[in-house]
C-alpha cells in the first residue's frame, strides 16, 4: 500500500525509492541460477556471499554481495532458487543430486500465489452488473 493508501506492487511501494540509494543495485533482465555460500569466519555456519545469474544475452555472471542479498522471486521462483542453492529438505535435494547446504523442511511447502485470469466475450444483449 502506498503512503496515500493505494494498493500497489512491491516495486512501486519499495523498489523505486530504495533503488536511489548508493548501496542498492538492481539487475534487470536476468535470471538467478543459484546463491553462493561460504563458511562463516568461525566455520560454524555458512553464509550467502553472492549470486550466480544468467544475463539478458544468456551469459553466466556472478555478483558478490557486500552486505546482504534480497531474494524476491515470488511464491514459486524463490523456493526453486533456494533448492537449487542447497537450501531445503536434504533428502529431496540429494534426490536431485544437489548437495544440501542448509536443512529446512519448509522450503517449497504450503505455497500460495495470487492467480488471476480474465474471460472476455461479446454479449449479444447489454449486460449490467
């Protein structure tokens, strides 16, 4: 919802303003392949340090994060990229020959999306709602 109370999408509500900040980079016409992980300095856990993606001409690219990564690919795309990156149910990931990085049984479960479709047709008589 915008400041004046109008319904809007996330790009309009947040991205337009955030993209003006010097610490925000947005890459368009690209598809994320996977997240890249490395061990934390103490070796106790892994942390996401970058993103591999395919650019608009089909070339693989890598970008290293200086601080954080926001993965916002919708109800289907986000869990897909998490799974491809080794985050999810370890048994499921192994069945796809993906090495588990972070075990989380909830990734890809109970998805909800806002599906819409429109039907238009020509009426032979006037119709009023």
